[in-house]
């Protein structure tokens, strides 16, 4: 009965959106994502309920999101777009948008309002970082620590990474400047709102590297998201950075003595882009699906399967329990108010402009 009511409500939303008649839509879609648990969460929260409403529609998944930019370029050159909707990180959405390979859209025309009538553009707010990017989830790079190795005073802020006196031992950080440079400046006294203004100067970059120099000999550098959870599980590091979903797994699924440090977690975004060049019928079906799949309830439902926060403000109060573990998921969401009191949103434009230069400087510093 509950599912029926949900589907009826969703149908009403679609009709309210002025959706194209079904006979003018294709009856199949190819959705592109990342595979694994994340794609499964999309299938369970979005695709299966949509198909239940539209049994004439078939959905196939392509696990090529990591190659989305190159493949869409090739499809465009060949004049043969075989994907209907593509999940990408926000930085790739920006590239595809700039190259004319992703469709620009009006959030308040394409996306459903919040249940209280708040417009989609206000409900998503700053998460809409590109004219082509349709946000789904917020994930973060944050820090996990061994609860049995931090003594009687567990860390409460990001600057614990730099406090070797209070927390002696190895820590793991990603082998790139992004996030590390921001945290270093913040913990060297730079106000959060000034971080990127400082970091764009050679002096600011030197300041960040000098701060990192204070712990360099105690850092294990990682390249894969699975590295820090394994290092924590093995007790080889006392704390380390990685993606919040990885830490959720080591804490809740593996039951390791690890806890999350949410302070100054760096938000990053994942969402859909609609490729340019779709037929009218294919585009109509995609728009109908996107309206449904990005509404308040659907984004909250995805959190039943994975610990990434819904990109809509209105979805957060609706986050419930994990479908399999039966635990409340809100405390594990990067967007939960308890966890998001002090966050940093990845600055896409800054890193697009400065990545090459700062990376070269960072790698040279590592080699010293």
C-alpha cells in the first residue's frame, strides 16, 4: 500500500510537470553509471520504481562513467549517441558542458519542486555547479581514525592531522594537492572563506606545503580510495583521509574500531548529464525519468543503499534506515546537519585553473 501511494504521488508529479505523452517517448533507456554499490543504489531507488510505473519501459546499464568524457566525444564525432543519461562527477559535467556535449537545462522546468513548493533551483541551491549538471548525491573526502589508538580524547577537528604531539603515529593522505592544501592552510590559521584566495598565490602555496612539511615524515600517501580503510583496519595508521562511503563500510559493515571525523569534510558532487544530440522521443523519455528520479523522495530513497547524502535540502529529513543493515542512515550522511556544521565545497573552477601548476609544485615537494 505504501509503495502504491508513493507511485501514485510520483505519477502526479510527472503529470504536473507537463510530461510528453507516452506515445511520443522511446520505450528504452541506456543509463551510464559506475557499477558496484553506487549503481545498485540508483537502480533500486530510481530505475525499478520508474519501471513499476512504466512497465513498457526497459532500462539497461552501462558501467562506463569513468570514461564518459572520452566516449561522448567519440560518439559526437561519429554522430551516433547511444547513451541516454550519464552519471558523472561534477568536474566532468563541467567539461562536457563547455564542449557542448551535455545539454543545458532550466532546473525549475526539468526538475520537480520540493513537497512544500520550494523551487528545484532553491532546493538544490549551490549543488547546481554547472548549467548542464543535474545533482544527485553529495559525497565527501573526510578523515577516519582508530578509536583504540587516540587515547581518552578523540579528535574533534581536522587539525588533529597536524597534531603529532596529541596524536602520534602515521596518518594517510591522498597523493595529490587537492584537499591537503586546503586543510593545511586552514590549520595554519587561514580563514575558510579566504583559503582559495590565498592558495592562488605562490606564497599561499608555499605556506600550505610548509604546513604539510611538519607531518611529511609521518604520512602514508594513498592513491586508491580503498587504501586508507585497509590501513586503518590493519592499524598501520592512526588516522587518514578517504571517501565517506569507504569509511562507512569499514565502520558499519566490517565493524572495525574506526570513527569518522566530519570537520572540514570536502564536499564533492555526482549527478546526471543529458547528452546533446538525442532524438526528440529519447529526450522526452529522459526528461520524464529525470523528473521522477531526482525528486525529493527518490534522492532520500537512494540513501537506503549507500551512505552518500542527497543533493536536495528537502530530502535530508526523509533519509531512513539502511535497507539491509537496518541502521539509521542520517548519522552517516555527509549532508546531515550534525555532520555538516563545518564543511568545504570543492572549488571546481579554482582547480580547473590551477591544478597543473599546483600539482607540479606538490609532486616536486613530495620528491624532496
